[in-house]
């Protein structure tokens, strides 16, 4: 595959990842707000799952979805507390996680992300045109490897394990609640978007998930960026294990095909990997073929 064709494909898939898919993947519930444990919860709207902390010390929000759903989230959080919003954390740069940043701009003291996020966010907006570029609100506080802060009686940890879903992913961990927000490092039982054009790396994605599981308690609750409607947007260690198994199987399938002399066109003529049929999730827009293309490029070091 030529570089230009591959980058075009990456850009198209990036656009697909910013579409309003959350309604298809949110667990049905009367309220978009769900408390998980010790003042930490989720908000499901239009875009990647929002996480939140509301306690006596302040408010922390993870990801912002789109402007309309971001405003709905703000209204709901204001009903829970009259305290100031301390920070908004962006798990990565994709539009379905950052397009709502303008709604939070005047509400939060800081917008925090990995140091690669502002440049990746700007580059993605530039590809979409001037209107998209003009609408961006970027993180104003960044970190390189790890960061933490205490909010009330909770300590919030941020960690970057290297390129995985993108080149700027963050795992957010609420220590006392024992809840971790994975952003799009976790597409729960759905074919993931692998943004190679923004630095993604499947092999290190596997390492990232394994490292997270090694470092966090076995009973941690995990929040996922997106999830199959039959399985939801929260889960446990076993869900991460399954994602590791899928990514490993993806690389193994592609590597075997390369060794057998198959072309990328031949390898992408597959709809599901054996044992991972549920990853062809109801209503999900991203096909397995897109995953195989990225795996092929990574394994053949096609740049």
C-alpha cells in the first residue's frame, strides 16, 4: 500500500471515529449519569464515554464529547454540586473526546492531556478545514509520562505508556475509588480504531493494557471509551484481557498471512477473527479490514 493511500485511509477512519456513535454503544439507562464507586461515575451522550469525579474538594471531568452533549453533562454535574470544576482531562485528541472542550473552557480551571495531544488535535483539525481549526480548544496543561493531584479525598493519577491507540493516550486512575478511565484504549468488544497516522502502535497497545493490569488492583473498575451495546462501557480486568487477546490475534493473523505471501487485499477479505465474532458489534462502523491494514503496515514497517 502506498503511503499516500494509507494516510488517506487513516484520515477517513479518523473522521469515522468522531461520528456520534455513543448512542449505539451506551448501556440503556434512564439517566445518562451512572455512579460507579466512591463519587466517580460515567456520563453517556454523543461521543466517547465521559468520566467524572464529584466530591467535597471539587469536580474532575474526563473527555468532553461534542458541544451539545458537553453542555448536558455540565448541567447534570451542576445539579450534583455548586463547587468549581477543577479540571477537564482529555484521554487523547480525537474529536468525539475533545470537540466539547469549548463548552468546558469557561467552566474548568485547567484542561489536561499528554504533551502530544495539542499538536495531534491541531493536525487533525487542519485536515478537516478552517472551520474545524477555528473551533478547537486545546489542553493548556500537559505532562510527559505521569502526573497526579489530590482533589478532596481522592487522588487522580494520569499515565502515558507510549503510542497505542494514538501517540498521546492517557490512562486516568482514581486511586481511592479504584476506577480507571481507559479512553479509546478500550473499545469493548468492537473492532477498534487504530490511528496509525497519529502514531498508533498495536504492539505497544498490548503492552499498555498489560502494564495497566499489572499496576492496578485486580478488582479495579474500568471505564471504556466505547463499547458493544450488548456489553456496555464499563467492565473489569477480564475485558482488558480479551482486548489483549484480540490485538495479539490480529498481529498473529496478519503476520502469518505475510509469511504465506498473501497481499494486503487478500488479508483484508475477512469480517471477523475466529473467536472474536462479537467484535463485529451491532451498528459499529469500523470493519476488521481497517485493523488488518494497520497491522500489515506495522508489521512490514511501511511508513
